C-alpha cells in the first residue's frame, strides 16, 4: 500500500490534525514573508495617499490666502474720494486744493490700512491712469523711486490685459521705493470706473512668509514643501537641495502627480518621494515629500513583529487543531452509527448534546431529517391507501352517471308529455349538471360555458329551495373566452346556498363577480359574495388543515383548492373572508384565453 493509500485509510482525527497544522502554519509563514516584502510598499502607498490629502488642504489654504488678497484689492471701489482723485488729471503738490489734499489723505489712510488688515502685506502702490503714483511700505522709506517705470514690467502688462482680474506673480524684487529693495509676491488689479474705463492699477507687495507659516501649521517635521510659480521660479523651499533637483527634473517634464528624487547631502545620499499638485487658481506647482528612510523605519519594526507573530500562530495552531479535531471526530462517529441504523429501517436519532456550533446544528438537522423521513414514509403509505380507495370509488362511480343521465331523459320526456313543465325544467337543469359532471375529464373550458353551467345549477337550486335566494351576475363579456377548469365554481355556489341560507329568516342575496388584476392584467379573480350567516370560524380553520386532519368535511371546497393549485401552482387558489355582513370566497388563477384549436379539441372530446 502506497503513501496515498495510507493517507486515505488514516483516521479522520489524524488527517484533521495534520491538515490543520499545515493550513495554519504555512499561510502564517507565507503571510509573514509577503508582509515583510510588501510592508514597505504599503507604507509608501499610505504615505503617498496621506500626502495627497495634506497637499490638497495646503493648496486650498494658499488659494484661500490669495483669495483674501484678491478681496482686499477691491477696497478702493468703496471709497468715492479715491475714485474722484483718480478721475482727475494729476496736479503737482503745490497746486493741490482742499479736495486734492483730502483725497490724498484718504489715499494715504487706505494704503496704510492694508498692512493692518493682513500682516503679510508689506506695501502698496496705486498707479493712476491720470499719471499719479502713490505708495506705502511697512518697513523703510516710502518715497517713490521716480526712475522705476512699472509699465515696462510683464506683471503690469498682464494686469492691464486682465481687464479687472486679480493677477498674482511669483517672487519679484520690489524696486518701486528709493531705498532698500526687497523680495515680495505682487498681487495687482486694474480698477475701472462705471463706464469700464481704466482708472488705476492697485498693487500689493505680499511677503512669501505666509507660505512658511502655512507649512508650520501642518506640524509635519519630516515633510518637505517646495512651491514654484507658473514660470518655474522658486517661491518657497523647505529644502534647497531638493528644490534644485525638482526644478532640474521639471525642466525635463519628469515629475508628475507622484515623484521620487535622490539628492546628495553632507550626511550622505537621501531619497525623497512625494506628490505634486498644480493650483488651478494660481497656476503654481506645489511639491510635498518625505524621506523614504523615515517611512521604512516603521516597516523594519513590522518585520520583527511579524516573525514573533508567526511563531506564536504556529504553536497555537498545533494546540487548537488537536482540540478541534477531537471535537469533530466524536459527533461524526455518532452520526455514522445512526446512519447505519437508518439504512436498516431503524429510524434512530442520536442523542443531542446541546452544542450550538455547526456540529451541533448538523446533529439537530440530521435528527429532524430522520423524523421527517419517518413522517414522509408514513404519509406515502397513507396516500397510497387513499389512492387505492379513490380508484375503487372511481370505478364504481363511472358506471352510474350514464345510467342516471339516460333515465333522467326518459323521465323528462314523460313529464313533457304529461304537461308537468316545472318538473321537466327541474329535470332538464339536473340533466345538464349531470352531463357536465360526466365531462370533468376535460382539461379546460371557457368561462362562458362555466357560467352557463352555474346558471343551470342556480336554476335547479331555486326550484329546489323556492324563494330562498336570488343571484346577481357581474361577468364582463371580454372574460367569456377565459380558460377555467370545468365544474370549478359549482361547489362554491353550493356551499354559499347551504351555509348562507341556514337559519336565515330573509332571502339570501348572492353575487358572482369576475375581474382581472395584477401586472398586465394577467390574474383572473372570481369573487362569490353572499350576505347570509356564512361559515363559522371553526369551519374556516378546518379548511386550512391537511385533508387527513379533517376527513370528508368541506370536501367540495378542498377539491376546488387542490385542483387550482395542482394545475397552476401554490401561489393560486381560494381565500376566505368573513365581514360583519358578508362572506366572500375569492378564486385566483392565471388569466389565459382558450384558443380556438384547444376549444375545438375540448368539444370533440365531449362528443
């Protein structure tokens, strides 16, 4: 016997112990190895994702700050004296009158107010189209440099072409004042009057320090931030070497949304990885990255921790597999012993041990299955016995209808000859019913034929119980060709007359109504309603029980229910409702028109 044969014949407990140990230990080693190699990549991906979120927030903060400067540049629109001053031709100071002096004071207050609005604003200049130039700076002399012509600068021409849009530059060397030039970001807007004619260019000198303040607010000591303007000039850099390398790569169109750059420092080579984002509002490119060594430092801790976990899992798996193997093998052995008894016809159910896990559920389900099998066998035996009785009854009953049918025809002719019209009419109705009963083998008949038969039955009952009930029919003509099993409604009408009129001191009123319901009118609903005493609650409860529990009680209604469900499905059949004044029996079945060919076959079968 080979190794495969020995494995097949080994005990289940031994197999489960070995497999459990292998299936727990091997994945632990594989997961550990994969975790060791993939942890660095996972950390980098997570760091990149975090950087993207932080960079988006940082970019939004910069744009929000610049947007504030944009709003500040519109303050002159709310000062009529300034507009009046800018609308008039420029005069030398010695020619100023009261109006010019007041306007100049207003202009001075306006420009000196800007730094107090935002500490990042280091100065302001207003270039009037009338030739006036006014300026103010927070630090140093505010005397205007007459040798500097702003109109030659690219930023000034861009503002003029912008027609009132706020324009932001990168870092510029501000030479508009006589002493101590300084670096600042220029934010400028063209002011226009009511006729959209240029009045002046208002220019703010913004310190780039607001960017470093935003970087500090991020509280990310390991993150490096570089901001470059739309022309590729550096605005801010937390690491100059990294900024130089990124600018060099940017000239080669290498950096994208994610980047990785190596730089040389005194302490050695470092590799930074990060993300970049271009501001749609400012067209600035912002880079944010971190040192990869700092990211992978936590990965090394994960590797050591993973090894410890692998060892612990292997030991625990060995112990757990032994315990679980024992828990599996014992109840399975009990089930096997029980199955062998069931094979011999002994419906033995194993003793329940009160377990709530899957094995306990299996034992419970198996016990219920054995009990159900025993019940099914008993039910099959009972149904076979009933079937034999029904076949014998059918053989006896098959002889009687033809004999009765011919005899009734002879009696009817005798009644006609003796001019007993009432008796002849009674026998004729009974004869039609008997004739229809002989045709119960037909698959389907039209609804029109079924109603015609029901009317004959109602006539017969009316002759039998004079003035006991009256009938009301609500049958739409379009339902005449609907297919229906034959003699389906007669038991319903019979029960309505028998139960409804019982103990009633007035005339019973019965209504038969048919209609279509459901999606696309594919459900035929037939409703028989009477205002009599109806079924009692006990009788309705008996209808819901299996036939074996009720014997022959309500056999007519049960026959209708069974015929509908056997032909059309369990979702169709009868329903009963008893209100304070009416008993309502509802028949539901699929609506289908009886085709002409099918109808012809039925008629041929009848003949």
